[in-house]
């Protein structure tokens, strides 16, 4: 079976997904089998609730009873049972339980014997699978199912669209030791895959393949997935190589050289990939470190240090490799010289170890002492974060801080966005906390080692994000210089300005604040908030829309009108937000502009038959218009920033569709929950898919995620003010001698004051003048007298058009597209 995620086969591609599919379909089968209990005696439903946990023998017994009834189970139950058989064959070769499952399956779904006289199938007797000669029949059955033509579909294809998900604990096989062990292994492998994915993200940042804000966004997304990923509630590591003991963990009693060899301990533990959960004490010593802090909230005992460069906290890549090899050799030598002891039960911190056992415990403690110091420093710094004292939010995006509460906050970030902070605010340690702590440490380590690999000094991410904050502040100051804005715009700009000043006032330069993920998360939040506010204020006075409509009109009516790069890119970027039906108008420019501004009332001129759209001040805004924050709002644009700013990385269906999630899975997510996507798409795979989306959003000449909206608004206002100033200077001489009939009073053409509104007014009047000539002149008599080229030539000399053309050219002269992009991303 193919393991490609692009074209999923009948089996999920990873152990994590195999296990989840196995558990899901097991629950489906057991729910159907136990439904007969309810049917048998409806009067005792309350006294005898349906059993939700069955042993494999109980499954076989109920299958036998169902088979005696002579009714073949529904197709979806057969599909689910096939999934149970095949996925379990991938999980284990433990035939004692597996053959019993196979027996239950063959009782329910016997092969049909057909002949020419009887077209209907007659169940053929099947031999008992419990005989001595059929000990391998489970594996054989699994292989037969897997090669069936009808089985060659993904797991989710077999799930019913209308299935009602019961609001109860999922059914499961009771006393399924193998299933429990595989649950632990599946969770562990996927957790290591997420950490490894995080490492690759920061390596890509070092090589320039990702921006700092994109890398921070992706790691925040991975952090959210770790929080949402189910882990076995009875998670134990009795079968792992290492176990808990004091501060560093120790080797599990009974481990032999053969077991070390079988697990490839010597090869895997020295690999550059992260395998500390499965082949080290990565689940042990962090518990010992974080447990006391989360219970007592007392800061770890660590001497205060002077600020120093981030890379000096870490060992070099070669030193790390030597440390790993030394650890593996020491553990292997100890096992070779100390035959396994027949110790019953797990090691307890209260039970003294023998001298020989203390040796291996010391080996583990010494090996992890360096990482323990780093983690202690990270925990201590994170617990001093200003948001640490803020009330703990919930993960559900609908219960997250609303926009008003966030705007009242003085900080640039929410609690959920800060690396490791939400985990440290909780009571007690859970596996998700351990994984997140490893993500924070390993992202920094891979960042340092990748710079070492390319022979460059590591960037200081803390300084980079502070520079971005100052860049945004400078853009706000430039926009505010000599300008007055509407009340909402003023509030938005003041909010962003205040938050950024609070952010840059923090002069901390410790291990935590300089960590690439911490800085990347801050950069991502600054990018999100500045983009959100920037897009909101682009609606200020309809400045952007007016300039783009004007630019389009000049392109349509003037021969060989030279493109202006920045306006051309803005027109392309915001086409769907500015032009009705996403099409640039080729005529009736005034009407299209009025539609953009909210016009809804139509007037028909009796002489020219021209229909004119204008705004009706008495019209009440529709409910849809009231819900829209602005014409360019981030809420209306499908960007990754929407998922982080509005949903705290709880992905919407629209974004999961961009990730390539199958529509059938998405439909189930609407009925159940988003984390059901993990049944078919492991979290680490979704992060990799999101990585391609983030990369594409930052590519391009004028990528929206890199757009300095404040500079764009300043440009548009400069154009409008320039137009108003020019028309004021020219007076009525700037207009045609014979104005269109719908604007007959000459005093309307006399501009007394230079402001944005008068600039918009001049554009509006010019468009009406052009529309009059374009549609056939004042009385319509020119329609049949002149060609389109002749009318265009006449437009060249139309005074207001000449003024507009010259002002736009002067303001945009020497303006490059790069001037409207953030320099630091």
C-alpha cells in the first residue's frame, strides 16, 4: 500500500493514523453489536445501559448471536470491521487476540456460495479459527481483505455521511493490552514527528526559505495541534527503554543487550533526528523538572545570568554528537557488564537503588544535565512573562478573548500565542506540556546548528522583531504627519501604537526572549495585527478605491497610458474588493465607483437615457453590510493570518480545504470536530502542507502579507490632496465649458479647500464628465458621429482628465513597489 499523503490508500500513512482509524472503526463495530442488547429488552434501558467495552471473546460471542439471526450486517459495518482487521494487523502480530477478532468477522461475513439454480447466496460453513492449524489465519485474512478491489479506498471513504456521532465515550475493546501499548507508541511517534517538523521549519528560516513571521506562525500552529492531539489517558512507559527516577530518569530494569539491539538503540539514539521520547529519557526528566513548578509555582533555582548571545547557551553540533555517542556507549557497556536483575514492578523514587543501578542512573542524569539547565532557564523566563498573570483562556476559538477585550489589553500577543506560556499556567504536567517544552528547546538548537553548518553567525531574532516593531511605529508616524482621520481609524492606530511601545519597552535578552520561536511568534502577531489594522484603515474615506478607480479610468480612456507599477499591483491585489463582479469597468466609470462607495439608487436622465447610480442617504444598511468591518477587512480575505488572528489556529473548513483535506473529511468535521481530521492527516503532515501555503503567501512582487498598508494609504491620500490642490488653483477653468446636464451649476466646480473629500469630489465629477462623452455626448447625438478612437482622442484634451493624469504621475514618480513592503518580515 502506498504511504503517500497526496493519494491516500486504504490505510493511513503513519502509525499514529493507523491506530486512530483502528480505534474509530472498533467503536463503530462494538456500537452495532451492542445494539442487539438494547433491542432484546427495551424496558430495561435505564437499568442496564449498553455495554461500551467488550473483550475480544465477548465480541466473538455477540457476532455468533448476530450470525444466528440470519441477517447480514449493513455494508458500513462490514467496511468498519475490515478496517479493524487490517489496521490491527499493521499494529501487532499478537495472534491470540487477533485470531479471535478474525473469528468474529468470519461469523458475521461468511463467504457466499452461489450456483446456477439459486442466485441468492447461501452462507457457507466456515471452520473454527481457534484450531491448532489456523494460528496464522488472522494475518491471512487481513491480507485477503487488503487486496480486495472494493477495499482499495481511503478509510474515510467508508464512513457514512449521515452517521450520527453519539455523545458518549467511544466504544473500545476491553483489556486490550496491545492496543494500549500501540496507542502509546502512536502518540509518541507522532509527537516526535511534530518536533522534527518544528526543527525543519527553523532550518528553513536559517536558509532563507521561510521568513521569521512565517516560521513563527507554523510553530504556533504545531503548538496548537499538540494541545489538541489526544494522548492515552493512562499513558505509561513500562515498556520503554527508560523510566522515571529522580531528576534524570534511568534505564528500565530488565533491559538486555538483545533488547537494545532490537530497538536499534545504538543507531537511532545517535541520529540527528529527535528520538528522545522513544530512545531516551525525554519523557522522564522534564516531568521531574516541571512537576514541582506547576504544583507550587515556585521559580526554579537557577543563578541570574548577564545577557549573552543566544548561541552561547548551546553546545556545538559536534559536541552534541559526541555526547550522544558517549551516552549510548555508556548505557550499552553497563548493560553488558550487569545482567538484567529480576526486579518486580517499576522503580520508585522512594526505593533505594543498588550501587550498580545507581551507576546507570548517574549516566542518565549527567547526560541530560545540560538540557535540564536550558529548560530551567526557559521555564524561569517564561514564568516572568507579563501575560503569565492573565486569566487562562480556553482553547475553543469561540470562547477566546473577543476583539474588544484584546484591544483593551496593552500587549501585542494573546496568552495562547506565547510559546509554552499556556502550558505553564496549567495545574500539573501532561504529555502535551512535555512535547511543547521539547519543541521550544529543539527549535533553538536546530537554529544554532544550521547556522554553524553554513558557517555564519546566528541572527539575533529578538533584535529582528524589535526592528520590525520600530518599522511599524515609523510607518504610523509617517501616516499621521499632518493628517486627520475618522474616529475608528484614530482608535485603531492608537491601539497598535500603544501595544508596540509596550512591546519595545521590554529590554530582556535572556535565553527565552532570544529563542527563535518566541521571537517568531511575536513577529507573527505583529504582522497579523498590523495587517488587520492596515486593511481596516484602507477603507478610510474610500481613498484606495477612489485612486484605483481613477487609475483604471485613465487606462481605459487614454491611448498608450503608461502603467504605474505600484498602482497596477494594487489594482490586481484588491480587484475583487474594489470592482463589482471582479471586472475593471470599461465605461460608466462613475456608476461603478458609486457602487463601490455603497450607491444603490438609480436615476435615469430623460434626455440622454443615461442611468446614474448614486448614494441614497435614507437607505438603511443591509445586515450583510453591517457585519462587514470594512471593504478590505482581513475577515474577508483567505489568508493564514485569518486563522491565527481570529481563530487562534483552530482552522476553519476553508483553510483546511487549502491544505488539501478531502471534502468528505471536511463534511465530517462540520458535524463533529476539527480534530477528526487527524484520523487521516497526521498533525505533522498538516503543518508541512501549511508550510507551502505560508511560503506562497510571502512570495510575489506585492504579497499582501508583506504589504505596508500605512504607506499605501499615505500614497492614496497624497494623490487625492494633490488633485484637490490643483483644482483649487485652476478654479472653474479646470472643467469643460459646457458641463453635463446632471451637474449644471458652475459653483459646484469651484474648490475652496484642499482636503480628502474635495479630492474625492473632483474624481467623481471627472468620471461623470467622462461618462457623458463616453456614452455619446451631452444629448447623445455624438454616438453615431464619432468612432471610439475619436472619442478617446477628445478625452486627451479634457481638462479634468489632464489634471488627474498629471497629478497621479507626479505623486507616483520615483515610487518603487519595494517602498510599500515591510523591510523586516
